[in-house]
């Protein structure tokens, strides 16, 4: 089940991440390799996340590779360490939708959100260069996952795409 798209205002938010460049058929790699590093970092430094883990799609070329960050929001900025990078999710208006179901349907849900953006004439904050689409902030937020819900059909994922100012 999918919620209706809505627009929300987000403040600038600090986060930690591990960057990856992967082909579409290796999209599990950031979760399998990045999230454990991020959670270990939080534990080592006694930090709490300020929300759920996410993917931030920075560049998408469906035929070749995607630049994606496995990330976790924080209450305050932190220091970089090894593969762990730091950044700020930009403030602004975001178009969001929540999917309750198996993550293998997220491509379809994303298509619905993109279609809604076009239908309502609310473009995302992105640029296209050749076959590559670059995004100011395109989040796939994992509100639940294997640690909290073993049945993937009951998972909750929120998409948040920054709108052009």
C-alpha cells in the first residue's frame, strides 16, 4: 500500500554516509557493506541516529552505474573517519510518499512519485548531463527492515525527493 504524495518542508540535517558506485544489479551492496560500518561508527562514538537509515541517490544512470550513499541522519555534525563521510542533507521542500510492502516494488513507487511530480508541475532539484541524472537529495528511507520486521511484505519505506526551489 502506498500513501498519497505530499510535500513537506525539511530543515538542513547532518548525516554520516558511506559512498558507493554500483550497477543496478548490485544495489544491496551499500546496505550490506555500508550500514554495518555506520552503525558501528555510532556505537564507537556513543551517538544516536536522528532517524532511520537511508539511501541517498546522488547520480543515476540505469544502464551503467548509480552513485548512492548509505546514510544515517544525526542530531549534530560528526567527524569523518575512514570510509565514513559527513554531510548535510539540504533544507527545502521535499515531495514524499510512503510504501508499505516489499522493497522490490520501490521502482514502481518511484515511478508514481516521478509521475506525480510531472503531473503537478513540481520539478525535482536535479540536473541531467548526458545519460546521468544528478540529484540535490533523493532519499529512500528505511523505516523498517530485517532487524525490526522479518516479513519484507510488511516493510515501510519513505521516498523523499527534494523539489527545485
